[in-house]
C-alpha cells in the first residue's frame, strides 16, 4: 500500500473513532433565576426531552467554566470556557463521579395551597428531623402550570442535584420562591437555544463500565 493511501486510511479511522465514540449533548433551552436581595443570577441549559443532563456556567478564581451533570452515568464533567463573548472556546478539563444518594437529614411536606387560573400557589414545610416533629422553615412556591414537571430545573440550581425531586409530582415550572420573606428567588427568563457540547470518548468508556 502506498504511503499516501495509508495516511488517508489512518485519518479516516481517526475521524470514525471520534465521531463514533464521542458523546454529543444538545441543549435546547436556557432558564435564568435571580436572588432578589443579592441580584445573583444563575442560568441553566437543559433539554425538555431529556432531564438527565444539565449544563451551568460558573466562575471561580480560575475563570469561567461549564459544569455538566450527567445523571444517567452519575458523572460531573468540567469544561474550561476561554471566551464567553462572540467566540466561545470550550475545552474539556476533567470528570468525576457524583453521589446520587441525598445526605440530607431533614424531611418535608409539599402541597398546593390554592390554584388561580394557570398559577399554583404551593407550600413546603421543612422539618429538621426525619420524623417531622420540628419545623425548620416554611417556603412559598409560585408555579406556572404546564404539560411537564420542570420543577427539577430550580431544584438542580438551589438544592442537591437529586434531592427529593421524585416526590414533587407537579406539572409546571417554578416562577418564584419565598423563604418567609427572608430570601426570594424569581424566574427571570426562558430562552430557546441550540447549544451542543461533546464529552470526550475516553469518558464514554468509563460510563459504559
């Protein structure tokens, strides 16, 4: 075989390997919440057809980075973001396992207090013990009714990744949360997007084991 043909074959194999084993995750929506007192804004990328993946942009002392949670494989993936303006450059850094079991020592009751048109006004009574004897706080939720349970978007941003989500069986999206007037969080916007990120092939091998 000629050297040029051999190089062409190697190149084709490399391209096939990368496209076959690199996992591409697509996000179709972006939701943004804000703390009223501090004006802290947090945004989450998600896909309404797949609630196993979340992508959040964060910042630490090293700069901006993407935090990708893969609940299906129980992995956290971190990507360095070099430029968040017109030219977005994203580089994979590392991955680590996440614990799906909540370590919370409290319990709660969640119920719909009243319904006005398309809006549900709900309450959550939080107890600081499993037997529900001591009330820790009472939280008010304002929820816009919908066809899907999208409460997990707020839960991911402000609770543990999987904390009690399965018990909140309400179809809708959280508009605002009031912690006895001590702290209030409000929905700012929901945007349609088309964003794709790739998990490297070596991580996929880890996921399959």
